[in-house]
C-alpha cells in the first residue's frame, strides 16, 4: 500500500507550533491538525471514492486545499506549498 504524506510549513502560512498533515493512501485521505499547541490532535478521514470537489487556492507564499465529499465532510488544509497542493490534487484525481 502506498501512502503519500504532506505537511504544512510556516513559510507557506502554516501554524508554526502544530503543522497540518495530509496523508493519502489507497482508500482514504486524512488530515491531522491541532487547533492550539496544547490541544488534542484532530483527525478527519474521507474515502477517496466519495470525493466530489477539490479546490486549490493560492494565498501569499502558500496554498490552501479544500476537499469535499458526498456526505458533506470537508477537509481544509492551510499552509501547504503550491506544488504540494497541486500534487495532492493530482493524486486524488488519479
């Protein structure tokens, strides 16, 4: 099983104390992030087959990625490099 892993960076507008991590495997896309440095890790997973919309928007030096599913689950990743965001989109569109 292949797993792709992408991490937000402070230089791209990401949180310096708790970067967001997006992992893509053969069946799911998962984002892991903390709201505050001392809060618990928050995780959202969406099955790849239920993705209906992928949007990449550039902001400053980085990019944000929005992924929506049939079940109204939303993954919003902030502070990724533009190339990482486009690579995530390319992998998801397969």
